[in-house]
C-alpha cells in the first residue's frame, strides 16, 4: 500500500491535512484492496461520515469552496465507476452487467444510550454531495449508493433521497433503525446488502441454495427432476417411506407429508452439505490466496460471518400453499420424474406471497427460520457465525432455467422472482400489501440481507411531479416502520423499458436496480431484460377486474339508474331513515366492489381507496362499468364488507397512510348511495388521525349529504358538463339529476367551509373542451369560494374499454380517440387565464 501510494506521490505515513488528502487516502486504501482481492466485490464503507469533518474544516479555513469539495467527491465517484474485474462468461451470466459492488453506505444515525435515547441522524453535507454526484455525472450503477434510512433523518433529506431515486433509479435503502441496535453506528454495507462493523467483521460468502429444486427433490425421491441423478440418499429413503414417487400420480400431494419431508429431511440435509462446501471453499481460498493487505486494515481479532443464501423463496412458499389449499397432482414422465402438476380446483384463488396473507407468508417465514437454524448447527471455518440472505442478484434467471415446473404453476425454465420478491404479478393486492409481506421475513434469521426490488410507475406516486417525493417517503417510512430490511426503488414506465429492450443503443445510461445492486439496462442479457419486463410494476389504483365483470345483472340490479335516485331500499342504503345502529351491537354493512391499499391520485398522501358497488349514473366514459350494478350485500355476500373490515385494513396499513395527510377515499360507483356506511368508516378513520375524501358525482340531497360531510376533509366532485343537456347525454340520466352535483357544491360552500372541494372534469374532444363549456366551468368554480381549490382535468382515455368487452356490453364511445395531452395543457392554460387553478397530471 505504501509503495503504491509513493508511486503516486502520496505519503500515507502522515495523517491527511485536508479534504483532498483524506479522500486520496481512502481511495488508495480501497484501490490496494481491489488489486489484491480474489473475489467479486469490494465495498467502500461509510465515507460520508469520515470525510465531512475535513470538508467543514476546509470551508471554515477558506482553503476550499463548496464547488471544490464537490469536485473531489465527483472525482472519487468517477474512480469508482472505472473499476473493472476480469471475469469468465459463466460468471457474467450469473451476475450480469459487470457489477463491482463498490457499496457506499450513506446516512444512518448515532447509537444513543442503552434505551436508544439520544440518537441523532448522521446525515452530513458530504452525504448530500455523494448523492448529488448522480445529478452532476448522470446515473450509474457504481458506486452502489446505499442510504441507511432512519426515522431520525430530517424530512428534507428524506425527500431529497426520494427525488434522486425517482429521477435516477440508482439508490437502494436499508433500515438503520433495524440494524443499528445490532451493529452500533460504526457499520457499513458489504457486497450488496450485508451489514458489518467496519474493521471488526469480515464475511465469507458463497453461492445460493436453489430451494425450489430442493422441493422438487422431495417429489422425486431425492433425484434431480431434470437429469434424474440421485442427489440425496436420506431424502430418497424418506420419500419411499412416505409413499411419494412414481406410483402417486393418481392421488393429491398431502401437505403434512410434503411439509415434514421438506422441513425435517431436505433442509437439514441441504444445510449440512452447504456448510461443508462453504468450509472447503474458504479454507482453500485462504491457503492459496490469503489477502494479507485487507487483513492488515482490519482489527487484530476479526469476527467472521459465513454468509449463506437462498433463491426461490416465493416459489417454494406459493408451492406449499398450493398443496395445502388445493389438491395438487404430480404429472410424471416415463422415468417417474415430475414434469408438471395439475390442480383439482383451478378456479380457486390460492394464497400467494406478496398479498399480506399469513396463510402463505407464514410459510415463507418458516422456511427462513428453519434453514437458518439448521445452518447454525454446523461448525464453520474460523468459528464463523452463520447468516442467511434472501438475495439472488440476476441469478434468478439462471436458477429458473435449471429448475423444472413447480406446484405453484411456474413452468420449467421460468425465472424465479429476484431476492425476496413475490413471483411476477402475483402480488395483486397492491404495493403496500406486497411490501408488508416482505417485511414479515425475519431479519434475525436473515442477517445477510433480505433484498426487495420494487418497481413503481411515476404516476403511482402522484399526479404531480412535486407530490411524488413525499409519497415515496411515506412508502419508505411505512415499510421500514414495519421492520422491512432492504429495498431497491425503480420508478420507471413499462413503455420506456420495452423500448429500451428493443432498442438498447437508444438508452446507454438507463440504470435500474436489480437485486442488491444497480446495472445498465442494456448490459443485461436479452433473457434478463425480458425477466425485468415481467416483474410487477405497481401503478395507480383502479377498480380491479373482479368476478363481477362478467355479471352485469343480478336480481337486485336496477337497469334504469334514475329509478334508484332517491328511492333505494332503506335496509341497504338508509337514505330516508334517521335510525342509527349502535356500532357496539352491529357493524354497518356496505356493498363494496374492491379495495386498493395504495393510491396517491385520489386525495393527499397515500390513501386506501374503497370502490363501492352501485352507481346512480351511466356515464359514457366510465372506466369501471362493473361497479355500476346496484347489488344488495345481504343478497350477494360476495360484495358485503363491514365498516369494521375497512377500518381493520386502515389500522393494518396505518404506518403508510398516516404521513402527509394520507387516509381513506371512497369512490365507486357512487359513495353517496351508501351514506351510513361511508359515515361510519369516515368517523373511525378520523379517530385514527387519518383524512377522509369523497369521490362523488353528486348523488342525493341535503339529508344524505349531512350524514357524510361532517366527517369529510376533501370532496372530489365530478361535473359531467355545464350545459345540462350535454351533462345528461354524458351521464345517461336526467337533467334534473345532473343539477344535484352543483347543488352539492353550493351546499358544501354554505355549510362546510373546512372541506377542500375540487372539481373533476373529463376532457372529451369538441365536447367538454369548448370555450362555452370552459367559461361556464370557470364561472361556476369562482362561485364556490372559499371551499374551492382547483379543477382537476382528466383527459379521456379508453383504459376501461376491455371491461365492456368482458361484460358483453357495447362501448358507448366507440370511435372517440384518447384526448391529446398537449390539448389538455392548452385547456389548463385557458382555465388559468380565467382565474381558476387547474391541475393536470404530469406525464
């Protein structure tokens, strides 16, 4: 190290006197370690905390200006980006994109006293400087910028991180509040996601266990399901004794039998083989390639981790859940080996990991706990402590290619989900439910890291660019508040990725997070790019295509919405009754189409969005026609949901909903058809400190409105048209019916001045965008002061068209084109020129 430094004219025998010398010393030490190592990764550590005191001193002494300090930081980052390893093609197939894992930990907090009191954020100006290098130099995979997230960080820092993530998709986050009590404050992140005390801990690392292939060995008598090679004698004997093998194809797999074989025989056998293999690898490495310089930079007595890993966790959890909750039959070839699986009840919806469902999430937790327990039983090289990671890098594609079909419905060769992720598009309950499932995985059994690679579309975080960082902060705070360990954040449009896949040369700098590191998208193999495109990309909330999509009529359906306008059954909607049910005696039942736990486009913050079943209008542009049918929940229990059920969801996700005025929004359908139900939920939500929002087209009368509005913070009122004949044409109901929306707006203005009222306006070419309509809209909006806030412009789209086809209904606006975004911008400018604030979602 000294000889190398001398050759660059740097004397490392003396302490650094300024920021530049301190940065030079850190870089030379890192470079020497890189040159000596015989491995894949060399993390940088936690340089922001060490370097910042030099920057502050230089600035105070007047020997450097801020741009001088930033230039040195940018130079360091450029050096890190230049590191390359010579690797074999086989290695690059597993870890594509030429990652070097120069992981740089940023932020974190101090320890405080034994109870944790007195801790404070360790974010410095140099933390910002390293993050700012992404703006100065453009996004890049290296260094692997890792923010140690803490509830103690200033809100301004959190929002800055979120903005950089949205702009670059180049940052990963780890839970400092989870790791700090274990490692103290002087730790950093090694390789991808592994916490270690600087100078004190050292990690032995090895490849991962293919847990899905291990499960298939249970069905195949300890044999590889593809080659037929016998791999495990103990498992072969146990399977034979249990009656699992070539003669079992006419009977369903028994969950208790399979579970016992997997947890009591297969995992212990695998743990012993894995531990022996790792011991051989790392003893042999030290004998042949001892890294003495790296050891010289550590403390004298090093604590070792033996880092094991698993791949295919969600595949195994979903497969075991399928066996438990359905009848699964193995399909075997002439060798008696499984080539697939059949379900007795394919129409049945099975629990899958990623939907916050304990029926399957508990299985995933059990797998992690059991495997770690088995690994910990074995003596390890240098008395190392066994740790486990749920992390695949890009090897999930390679592992999947080598694994046969599994009971969860995954076919032979199909990639696994990366790391701890749910399998692609199985996390159907939304972003928050997906995060909550992963957060359940136990860090005490997986201290080498639990990698969650999360994808969001930009509009999923809010209509306006300025709103999105706040909502991403709420997601991160909520996830880490639930003790999630790690998350990669990608904020990308699928259309952009699809174009980059077809034309990689057009996007040389497109960077995405994979599993524990970032990579240039165009450096992934075509197979790996295709796998990324199949991943769940969480978008803004819409009413889901439920079973109701194919049932447009039922015995309680009202074909003519005007007939139900004010004469609905009081037992269902309680419009005319003043009798209040005692909430301690009976819950209030509502007719609910679906519930989305993550919405950022229907009121402030992150919101739980409840789509109610039943509408009093038949709008031609309706995107959710399946919610129009008015269904009695007492006759159709499929749509029945109580106020307590909804509040239970709110409490479950309170960590996510509380910040930034988040809460619950009722949409539909038409919420004001069910005022007692809405009122009851709103009251309970307000008691929790959540905000309430009503998305309505103005059904009802003052008796109905006075039930709901006292508990309402925001109203989003959809006006169909200012000309009543036009409004009647669009809404499919009478002109008299359409007057009520305006009456509701004025009723709010006159009686509930604390409500924030916005008007929603759907833009249809040459229909609702005429000067006459816009002038009338602006004039009406001005009448609603002081409660009016803005007009929200909603360009017409055809996203709901396929639902009409599913329901065998004629699409009312066939031939009408999607409203042009630039035309919508011009409408926005017109309204603003008339003195009315207008909002249009950013692209």
